[in-house]
C-alpha cells in the first residue's frame, strides 16, 4: 500500500523534496553568511518564515489526497493549493537569487560610479526576477495558447496519407485554473486547421469536482473529416469517471478508444487508429497492444502516457500520440539542457521523438495541474502533418 502510494506520487514527492532541500540549504546559508551577525530576533524570524514556507509546501502536497482534501472547502484544492505551490516556487527562486547576489562582486568606494550603479542594478534585478518570472507564468504564459505545427515523417507512407492533418488537444484540465474561454479558443483554433482527424488525448479535468460535462459539451464543437476520437488520462481514473466520460462523449459524437482500434480510410490509404487507457508509470505497458495492430495499415496509437513509446515501437506502432507531461509545465534552461520535474519520470517530455522508423509526438497540452503556472512551456493546440519525406 505504502509502496504503491509512493510510486503513484513520486514525481510530486521529488518536486516537494527539491523545494524543501533548496529552502533549507538557502536558510542555513543565509543564517551562516549574511545574517551571521544580525540580531537574534531577525534570525529567529528567518527560521520561522522558512518553517512556514516549508509547511505550506507540505500542506499543498497533502491536499492532493482525498483523505486530507475532504476536510477543506474545494477552493483549497484549486486556487489555495495552486497559490501555495506558486509561493514555494517563488521562495525557491528567491533563495537562489539571494545566493547569487552575494557571489557577485560588491560595489566598493574605489569603483567608478558607473560600475557601482551597475552592480546595484544587477542585484536589484536578481531580486526582482523571481517575482517577475512567477507573475509572468501565472498571468501571461499560462493563458498564451499557441498553434504548434509538426511534420511527422513516416517511411513508406501510403501516397493517399501523405499530407494528412491530425489536430490534437491534450491535458485540458478544465478547472478553476483554466477559464472555459481558453478551451473555446482552443477548439476554434483546431477547427481552423480543417484537419482530417481530431484527437483528444486525455485529462479533460483535474478532479471529480471539475465540470466534465461542460468540457464534453465544448468538445462537441470539434470538427474533422474523419471524426473526433480520444483516449483517457490519469485524471479520469483518479476521478473515477472513465465509463461516464466514454458514454457521455459518445452521445456527443466523440469516441474514446479504450484498448480498441478503428480503421479509417483516406482514399486508398488505410489508418488503423487505436487508443488505450492511461498506462500507469513503470507498469507493464501496452499489454495486449500488439493484438490491435493491423498489418498493411498505418498504425497510430493514442496513449496519454508517452513513456510507453519504446514498447509501442517494438510492438509495431508507426506513430504514437501522447500528452501527460505538460512539457514539464515549468522548465529551466541550464547549459543548453532543459530541466523540469517531468524529466524525472520520462525521457519523452515535449515534442517529436524518433526511434528507428517509429515516432512519438508529446503535446504540452492546454491546462495546468498543481500550480496555475507555465514557464517556457506555453499551452498549445498541435497540428501534426503526416509526410513521406
């Protein structure tokens, strides 16, 4: 039981551990370096503030569990938890900024006025950066929906499938963090592509309290020549609404494929489109998936979890379409490397990946989970164009 709980939540546990570790290390550094000679009252206030900050991060983590959440109003799981997580990120960035400002050279009397002004301005900018970054991520980038186009090269693609357009919406997470107007805008953007096929790859909502019917009603407006199909994500499982979503979506003209495949013909070209329910991390991926393969067709798999890609490639799926990671949601670029919590649990975080002649595309999705913030990961509607070369 405990092991299963840890496995299910280990990405969040890693994120919590990083926040607490940085906050604790930063607090100790502040107490032993710049604040070493400060009055005892100030030092105690620093320790108290660090304790409150760490406590808020732990409380935000615990709110994801039903046994804890049921004792609080729904606001706490939504904006309450989100603001606490944003605060945890802000304090972590602030600690890093504080350390960097004390590493930088200090303005000295022998320096020229221009150099002294530059050093002071640099330190002020470093202190302002965390607030600016968090504010930008919460109020601007989180809602900055973009269209992303990607060419998917598939060797020996049937000529009648060359140029086929697939539009993908993923990780909608219709909740207090996502205004319904953003979903309406995403659907309008998708329809403007005049795609041959529209796909919804899981996580319509975040919790059972979120308006899944409103989400399905909006998705009813999606248009594509060959229809609208989808697969279920982990949050449909957490909310225990897999069957409900499948049934209600079918009434609205959207078909969720659950370990099932459907043949789609475009001219003389045949696509075998399949979907699976969310594959739990590090489980036995795609059990029985090879039975859904159609020889002689282009085999396309919808899987919310992109970590299945190596297994899907071995089974013979030509193209896998996924989401789940939100592109990391908050990413930091260090020495040409992109770092995010998502990199701790899968290699397939954002965009197109290829293995031999097989491909996977991972969407950054539309909504957010945890904290209502995106940094270096704007939300997107994805237009995937199949091509021979």
